[in-house]
C-alpha cells in the first residue's frame, strides 16, 4: 500500500469516528470518565493521516 492510500484509509477512519463520536464518547474505556474520547480519537487519527502523508 502506498502512502497516499494509507493516509486516505486513516482519514476515512477519522471521518467515521467524527460522525460517531457521541457513541464513542459514551464508552467507558478506563476508570477515568471523560466525554471527549470520540473527538480525541478523531483528532489523533487525522494527525496520523497527516504524518503518513508528509
């Protein structure tokens, strides 16, 4: 897989995470309750996609 394709794949994941961020926000994945996991994950995936694309 080439870099542009990988970046597009990761961006697609970020897009889906953004669309469903409220569902992700409701997940309790650790003892610390916070309500921005979906937003955090989406931003992290976008940063990863930019890193791969660079």
